[in-house]
């Protein structure tokens, strides 16, 4: 399939079920809310080694937060509810509780509860107190700038992790520019995060390795430096750089919407901008039950009505 000089592979991205939650972090001003958000979502690119995948969904105006202060919405994804509870307790305890003026609240209405303030309250050493407001319990923990407020528990729901696009370009500049355009389009949408640095990953992986200790290793089929060396390559000689965008979403439809937006952003730039092909990573359908077929996503984009201006 060709669109404006961009070839779109007849392939699909393979994604898998995850557990997900949303946290709302607020602070005295936007600067400190963002400091806490960046720290809490650090080292959270892949569950392969990080324990969870996390990112900033969007910033929040005071009228959008429970305590009427500026905030940031964060999404977290983990392989299980137990792992999610461990990750958010550690990250909030070390990165939000420690950050001046912050508070933390649940950003989802329903789901399986995971303890948050229920455990973090013990930092108060007996001075902590709770308040029940609107059927929700909050803990107030005394700290040196006043008090830290945390909702007792947060809902955890089913999510989708591992949606992806592979951008095949003629060089580094073209690949970076295309990836940045796609990331910007995806980040305008709710309910998704792109957990890698800047939303982009260069070290696309495959399942398994020749080294038994590794569960994943470099995807040599998409490495330009291995053209003619690897047993199988997906690249032609004109492709000198490949970048991947990974998407996690609260629902299958959210990941689909983000992938459509990313494809549309690349197609709009045209093949002359340097991204010549769009592909996707999959494992033959054996890893995850969610399959996002690129041709189908493109067809859905063309059939969708244009937004009103």
C-alpha cells in the first residue's frame, strides 16, 4: 500500500494485556507538579527490566484536579495487579511524597483497588490522620512543608501494552523528524502514553537471544548495519535508519487511535521527507492477542470524517 510516497507494509503490531492505572499528581504550581511527574515516571520504558511502563498523559488545569491545584496526569502499566501496587507505592513514596507541595489522587473511577496512601501513611510515624470525603478515604501525612495528601487506594484496570510503529527512513535526520511528528500527533490523544525517551526507541527487540540469560535481544532484521550480514533483513539498501514508537493504552481502541494518528502524520509529510516505509513489530501472533493491522488502520482513517475546524 502506497500513500504519498510512503509504503505501508501489510503487517500488524502485536500487543498484549497489561494492568493499568492513572494517577493525578498536584502541587502548589505547575513546575513542582511536573518535577514529581518526571521523577515518578522515570526508568519506566519497558516491563522487561523496569518493573512497569509509565509516562505523562497530559497536564491538568486547577479546575480539573480534586484539590483545585495545577497537576499532571500519569499512566502506569504493569504485568499484574500485584506488580502495579508495588511499583506505584515505591514511585509515589520516593518521587511524589518527597517533592515539595505535592499530593496524589486516583485518576480512574472504577477498578480493582491497589493500596497507595494506605501504606504510605506509615511514614507519618503515628501522626498521620485520615479523612473520608465523598466515600473516598484520604491520608494526611505531616511533612516539613506542611502535609502530604494521598488517596488511600487507586483503581487498577485492564490495559493494552506494546502497540507499535516502525519508521524506515533514508537517514537519521529524516527518521528523527518523522518520529517527532508522529509522537506529537499521538500525544494529542487521551488514554495513551509513549513510554520510551521522547516517545521513541532505537533498540527494537525480538523475543529470545542466543544468550540464554536474555529474554530479548536486538531485532537484526531491522538493523541497517547488518544488511548482507544477518540471515534475514527487512531492509533495502536505501534505508539507513529505523526508529520505533511504542504505545500503551487504557483500551484497544485507544492504541488504535494513536497508531492511526502516527501513520497519518508520516503520510502527510510524504515519502520525500525521508520516511519511506511504515512497518510494525510482531511475533507471528504468538505473543499477544491484540493485533493492529496497518492496512486496516489506514482504511479506517480514510473512512473517518474529518474533524470540524
